[in-house]
């Protein structure tokens, strides 16, 4: 039961404290490792496509091994000293993996800038949390960007690592975060990363396949509980859940669009190039900044529901 207590404790700590800037974050260390490997492998392998694919796969192997082995070694060493020391460290590690409050806080910075009618500042704040070009976006497009990133990251930033925590503890959840961080850094279909980042991108799609679908279904329940349009959330989810270049992202974006009666998706610029995307949801009403607040409410209720669901399953399985 200490493992379950560590997960719940880490989740609560994240809701209270978020990610203090002064606290060294292990995900940043994983990001630094990825950046180091990319800088030292990719330029030497380009423009050979096969070499880039092999180099990208090598980077994935190195990052996954380190992401899994280091936290496992730390916890095993702590357990040799005291089970309570291992429990304390596991709780802290779980806390650092979760990103619920951080996701809300960063998206609310966009909301606050829009509330002040400062589009320039809103574009800057949005650029911190999305991959698309933001310099020419209007208020509606900025709002859509914030809503979409909160919806998408509900799955891969919170529920997916939570699920892997329950399945394989902190080491497996850190391995997942290594996959997800690689995808966010090199998993782009542009000239620079098309081949080098392909292995990381495909692995991220696979790692999020089940968590994204669980999150989408639980999010529909959350929509009902929040008094949003739960029926439309289910309708749009079933119809538009594959309306995205990613096989997973529209699972939660479709629920959000349906629950809020808005339309998401559509074409966007990435690194100066126009990328065509299908729309998600129906244009029933205009998007407004308050939709960012409502999406964050969906995020929080979905996270709590999943924690309760996974905890109940874990508790039952531990006795049978």
C-alpha cells in the first residue's frame, strides 16, 4: 500500500505546489540529455536518411535506459537503508512527474493576458506551451491553442504517467516521460527532424494509445459532472476522435470541443509552414477566453476521477 500512498501523496503535492522554479526538475535533466544527444548525433548523420533513422533509434534507446534505470537504482538504494526513505523519495518522484497544476497555471497566464486584452503578451505566453507559430494569431486562435494544449496534455501530461505509475511504479513512469519529452523535442515532421525524430514520435504514439482513450472516456464523465454538454462530448468524441495528424490527440480534444460546443483544430503554421488539419467539433458558438477556464476544470475533474479509478483497481487487484 505504500506504493499507492506515494502516488496519491505525489498527486496532492502537485496540486498544492506545482513546479517551483527553484526546485531542480528531473524532466529538465532528461531534456538536457536529449538535447545533448541530438546535437552530437544528428548533424554528423545528416543528410543520410538511413543514418538519421538509426541515430534517432540509438538516442531513444539511451534515453529510455537512463530514464528507467536511474530512478530504479535510487529507489532500490533507498530501500536498503529504510522502506520509509524509499517511500519518501517515491512520493517526491511521483510529485515531480505530475504536471496538473503547472499545466493549469501556464494556460491561465494566456487567459490573464487575454482578459487584459494584451494580445502580444497572450501570444508570447501561448508560445511557451504550444509548438505552433503564435506571432500572428488573433484572440480566438490564441484561445483555441490554449484549450487544445490543455485538452491534449490532460492525457499525455497527467493521466498517461499516472497510469504507468500504477502499472510499473516510478521507473516506468519516468521511462514514459522520457518518450514523451523526446517527442516534444524531436518528434516534428519538418526537414530537421523528419527522420531523426521518427522513432521517438512513433514510440510516443504507441505509449499514448491506451492512456489517450481512457482519458477521453473519463473526460466525458467529467463533462457530465461539471454540467457541460456531456451528450455532445460523447457525440463529437465518437465522430471526430481521429480528426488529427496524431492518432491520440483528438481523443481528448474532441471531448473538449463537444463539451464546450466549440470547434477546435484546423490549419496552423509550424516553423513557418502551413500544416493542414481537420476541424474537431462543431462551430455552435464562438470560442471565448472563458473556455480556457472550463477546459482546466475538465482537466482537474478528469485527473481526480482517474486517480480514484486507478486506485480502486489497484486496491482490488492487490488482494486477489
